[in-house]
C-alpha cells in the first residue's frame, strides 16, 4: 500500500519545524565562541522565544496564521544571519606577518 501524500507532508513538516526551532539555538552557541560573530549570538538566542511568542499571539486567530507568523519570524532571523554573513564576507582579510 502506498502511503498518502499528506502523511509524507506531515513527516517532512515535523522534521523542518524541528530543524527551524533548533537552528537559532545551535547557531547562537557557535556564534558566541567566534569573536567576529559574537554580536549575532544574542539575537540568535532570542529568535526561539520570538518564534514561540509569534505562534502564541496568532494562535487566537487560528492554526494557519500561527504557523505563518512563527515562520515569518524564523525567516527574519535567517535574513539577519544572511546579512551578517554578507557583512563579514565584505570585510578585508588581515593576515599575520610571516616570520623569517
């Protein structure tokens, strides 16, 4: 018997949601250790409570709007990291002088 497409969609959505919830926390821990990215660690850590708050705030309207609100906040965090990445990549690279 072939599984329903909706079953596959539910499994994929669960995996994607888990990854999207864990990513800001894992990135925040990594950013905290890197001096160039240290300024991005706290906004990344706060992304998870912001996603949850958006979901809760829009849950009064319905499941669809709550999911979309949380997703919008998650994508705002992804855009923040992307902008930070572009800023870091445009900085001049300094190399240590070679010793003789």
